[in-house]
């Protein structure tokens, strides 16, 4: 069996973006060069989800803060 060596490049972690008191993590994908943003996603029970669109990430943060305000007002 022949072994293949991975030829992709490492992703680069970028500075996080502060938005509405929340930190949106960002990175530059090593193979594609796309910038990706991590945000809390309602569709995934508020776990981190990655997107290439910063506006989508910001909307996710706003929805998450609204969800926290409705369920746990002391955390907001």
C-alpha cells in the first residue's frame, strides 16, 4: 500500500472580531484561502458553525443574544 503525503497548507488563525459583546472567531482556510467565521448557530443548538459570510455570523450572534435574553436574562 502506497502512502500519500498531505499536500495542503495549514489554516491561519486570524484575530477574532468583537460584535455585540461576542467574539466571532475567524481563520483563513489553508487550501482555499477563504476567510471563515465561527458563530453560534440556532440550527445546531447554538454550537459553533462556520460560514464565509460575516453578515451571517453577525445575524447568528444577534439571534443567540436574543435567545439568551429569553431563556437566561441574568446572562445577558
